């Protein structure tokens, strides 16, 4: 059975371009309830830990540098079938391949500056949510 929560992060490029409000409006307009939300800046250790799964990949260093380059907005979202529905809402990693109307089609500049992160499984949604928010910060 699909879970009801997912995690998202508005990445430094989306924050610096002033897209926070527009992206959050599209998320809530698509039926997601925000149950945790904050603006923060990841440290190098935070980013290395969060993206440890990509440690052996050639883009890991650039990813860590990018994710620490400015503030991010982290959020936990709630909706039936949350992970799959959110992945559909954000669109393909490459904004050129993303479907019309998706967040990445509208707000991403490139594969590397793709505006938003969305958990890829229920298990990762839980891990990523608790990475950024304690239990008492999630409603």
C-alpha cells in the first residue's frame, strides 16, 4: 500500500530565483497538505550525508557544492499515494523532458539546477523527512 507522506526540497536555484511561493501554491493546489516546512541552509556535512547514496557517482562533489550554495526550503507533504503523485507533479529530472505543467518544466533551468527534490520511495520519504525534521516538527 502506498504511503501518505513524502519529502521535498526546493533547491538553491528555485529559492534564489524567488519561486518559493509559486511552487508551494502548485503543490497545495495539487491536493498536498504541508505538514512540516522550513527554510534552512545545508552544511557540507548535511549535503554529503543526505546524498551519500550518490557518493561514488562522478557528479557527487558538484551536487554537494550546489546544495550548499544557498538556502533550501524543506517540506513534508501529505496525500494519498504521496510519493508517486508528487513524482508526477515535479516531472522528469531533465526539464526538457518534463511534461507540460510540471514543476520542473516551469521552474527548472537544467538537469543540475532542477528546482526541486522529491523522495523516490516511501522508505526514503521517511528517512529524508526525519533527516530535516524531528517528530515534533511534523504535524
